[in-house]
C-alpha cells in the first residue's frame, strides 16, 4: 500500500532507483539560481562556463556580460514578476539573456525562433511582455506595440556604459523565474508559471542525485521553448560545471551525436526519448567520458543494453511540475513485456495514483497521476479557470494551501516502488465499441525484431470512420511484411486492437519538445503502407470494380489484385459493407464466408464471376439479354 508521501512503504536496496524516492532534501530556500551562478563566478572566474563551435565563455565573462544586460533591463522597468520575452538562437547568448533577466528581478519567457509566426504571435499577444530580448534577424517579425525591444547584436556594441557589478536583489523565491508555453488540449498554447523556489528544488535534487561537480561537462540540445532546456543549463552552472552546445546535424543524428559527446568529453547529457532509443544500440567505448545519459519527453520502449558503459536514466514530468517529477535508472534486464518504468518521485515531490473519486489505488492498479510538492507551478498565465481545474487541493496534506496537479496521465505503482507509465487519459480510444490503450499496441509492435520504433494513433480521415494506424521505422535492411507484422501482433492482441493499416516511415516526426509530433504523421497512402508483395494492377473490368470498392471502404487510393482485404485493415464489419457494395454493383450475393476464404481482389472477382455464370445458366434467353443490357448501362 502507499504511504502519505506517495511512495511504497518498503523496497529492497537493489530496487532503489538512482534518483531517489521522494526523499526530503534540505537546502537553503533563500538562494536563487542567478545568485548560485554568481557565486561560482566569484570563486573561479577563469573556469569554463559555456561553449559552442564559435565561442567559449568563462564564468567571469558570463557574470560581467549578464550584469551589464541586467542593469539595462532594470532601467526599462524589469522587476519581480515582470515577463521578458527571450527569442534568440540556441547558443551561449541565450543563457546570457536568461541570466540577465533573472538578475534584473524578472522572469524570462523563452520563444523558440523556429516556431511558426502565428504561434509566436499568440504567445506575445497573450503574455504581453513589456520587454523583448532578441536578435537583429528576428526583431522585425516580433515587433509589438507596447513592447520595448533589446536587440542584442546592436546593444552589445554600446554596453560599455553599463555597470559590471551585480544589481541589488528584488523579490523573493515566490516570484516567477520563467514562463513556458505548452500545447493545450484545445489546441491553444498555455503559459506555465514557474517560481524560483520550484526551480531551486530541481537544481538541488539534480546536483545531489547525479553528484554533479565543477569537473562535469554537460550539453544543451533542447529547443528553448522546451522545458528540458531549463534542466540542461541551471543545475550545471549552479555547480560550476560547463555547458556545451552541439551544432546541427549532431543534435538529430545518433552516430554524429555519439561522436560529438565523446570528442568533447561530455560526462552527462539529456537526449529526448526518440533519439536516445536510437543511441542505446550504438557501439560505445568502455572508457568514454559519458557517465550518465538522461532521457524523457516521450514513452520509453527499450531497456538498457547489457554492454552500455554509462547509467541510462528515464525521467518523467510535466512542465507544470518544473521539468522532472520522477526519475529512475533503467535496468539492463527486461521485465516481461512491461515498458521501462519512469522511476520514483524526486526529492520533495509526492506522486499519487488516484481513481475518479481521488482515492489512492493500491500497487498494480492504474489510475490518474497527481503530483504535489516543491516543484509545482504557480498556475497558468491569464487562465484562472484552467488553473483551478488542474491544480486542486491536496487532501493528503496537512499543510495549508497544499495543492496537487492533475496530470491526465495514467500510471500504476510497481511492487518495488517505481512507477509504470500506462498512457494518457485522453489517449484511450474507442474502436468498434472497445476501449483501447494505444500504448499497449505500440509496446508490442516495438518488440518485433525488425521494428526500431513505432507509434499507434487513431485516425478519422473519413468522418465517422475511426481506425487504428500504426507508424513504424524498421531497422536498416529489414523488410517486414504486413502479414508478418499482423501475425506477430495477433499472438498477444485481440482482433479489435490490430491496426487497420501499417505505415512504414524513414523516421518518426519529432517536434521542438523532442516528442513525436502526432499531427505531422501522414495519412496512409498507396506509397507508404506496408504490403506483402509488389502492387499488381487489376487485369479486367471485374477486378477493377472490386478493387475500387475495397479501396474506398479502406480509405486507400488503390488496391492491388493480390492484396488481402483483412491484411489491409478490413474486418468483419467492413466485410458486410463490401458485400453490400458488391450486391449493388454486380447483383450477386457474396457470402461473408466466401470473403474470408478468398479475401484478395482477384479471389473476390473470381467468386463474383462464378456466381454470375451460375445465375446465367439458370436464366432464359430473354433474361440473359436483359441482363447484358443492364450491364452495358452500368
């Protein structure tokens, strides 16, 4: 059973994950991240702080440049809870800008330059930051009435008149550190407000858990609009370590990224799940510098290979809980068909798995994840209604005002205290009257030896006709067939959980957050669906009409004469519709049994022709002529 902290009462030492289990971690709540960075600059100004392919900054330079910008921002009215937009390229200058905003007393609002113009416009219009820090090549498209722009390319040339010394502190730990916009279920982004105290808990947990020291060399790869970028920077600068920025294309190509990590002696790195899974199976030297590879942002499907020479750590956490809520080292032994767990609650964090009445569920039962503790956001910017809906009173706490965040995620506790991610409450789909967890299908498909990664979604390309579509990336040289994949899935999954269509892709589309971008998955077409053999076009009028009927019902542009109706995604329900269309088109009654026995276009066409011949044999000469006349009109 669960205790009040949200973790299990007992666990064996070997089951304890690397990241701790919601333990109480004590640290000074008076400090703020920019003060921790300034302390490192005072202690060792010559130590390397930030580096990319074009420049390197030591802590002394970082301190001086951020102080100058902070003075200028303060003169523009920046102070506690004042939002400052930050739209710059992913580089050391991004960190200088964010640090300066924090030193001025404000909160930074990261705006990814790669975002579409409409999305950037929405965030600026919603947040209404009075000041925007940007670069010359972006300034014009971000211009807003009432927003003062600080264009860094131009400002740095005249920055010498600003003091190099720190500013007097304003505000406290309850004030905002940053606001990050996340995608909303309504399709409209929402700004998540994170205070300094919540960020501080992440920093101290991370550095305690992973034993970060000034000797560490970390990476910054996430886009600025993804909250992982927060995690990639502040813990390391607070500890006096250095942060390194890989250039393209290393950020997206596993072999190149591995080589870059090794060449730059990186010791700890975060890589979003889709890319991390591809890196697991590369060859790694036993004496490499990398000691911890962190992952997160999407469902992990692969366990750690036995040969991996570093710790592989899976992490989970919504933006509303300051990047990370649970963390745990991924074992090198697969536990049945279970997905790798998401670890246990991090320091000063509580995780509850509750039913619809907010009652705690015992170990093994899945329910909605509720999170509480030091990492909680203040709420959503300009959305008091949504804040009240998602941030609710904590019935398990005696602390006045304690809250829980309703994640909308489904999970269950495992016997060792770790947590198994199940899926999303809103990812449950209903197909043909059955409730289906899409993650269960994805997990099984990923176990096929030819499949490197996959994702399953429910599509409704034709109004009212929802169907399961699986997208898969095969290993190089692997040529899995439709029949092979469906037979493999059918060994463990019922018929109603089998994808209607399997689509082969070179890679799954990934958004700025590192998650698979489901909206960018293409509709199934003749060119991308997995087949059992090459396409054979209809050879006569009967096959052409049958192929047209089957293609329309399955939502395909074309169907070959040797394609199997059921292997293309057909089922008995659609089979009855095929029979009805055949009756209308040919005037014959093909039985459902015959469809099962002869499920290809050529087989169906042969069955139709035999039924027509049998009917003709039983007709008189006048009836035959009438039939031929009707056929010509059709």
